[in-house]
C-alpha cells in the first residue's frame, strides 16, 4: 500500500510559478515511476509528465513541455512539479500517481499505468 499526499496548490496569476509536492509513504518509493496528472472541470484527467525511479529521465505532455519540470528526492520520498509561466488553461486539480509494477524508463501516459493516486491539489491560474 502506498499513500500519496499532494500539496502546494493555490491561486496564482498568469505568468507566475508554483511548486507542487507529492509526499509518499513506504520505503520502496524510490523504486516507483511517478507521474503527475491534472483534471480541469468538465475534462478528462490528462497526463502531465512522469519521472523514472532514479530521477534521471522525465517525460512531459506537449502542453507543458518547457514550462513544467518534474524532479524527485528519494531521501525524502517526495516528487515535485515545478510549474513556471503558468497559463489560465493550466487551472486544474493536480494529482500524483505511482506505478508499482515493473517499469522501464519511458513515458507512461495512461491512467491505467498507475496503481496508487493522491487526493489532488487545486491549482487556479487567473488571467
């Protein structure tokens, strides 16, 4: 069982920055691929990006590439999502998720690729 708790969401003006954190329970967190997803009202949940278990390789959706950065600190069992140059269309609930099954260092963009999810944190970007 893995428990994930996101934090760091809030209200920010367009062009601003936020850093989200995803704190995980469990001693084996460093073995898991971890991802960020988001869901805006009325939309399906969409992939933002994922990071391999070592923190060496990251993959991003085209909509956030160049603006968002995923990193991890396995000593703290935490994954981060640094969001820069935020746009109103980035407004959504942001979720982190982990894949506990075997995973190569590649993009895992589907909901079904992941086994545990956090409760989400709201990010609102005003224009």
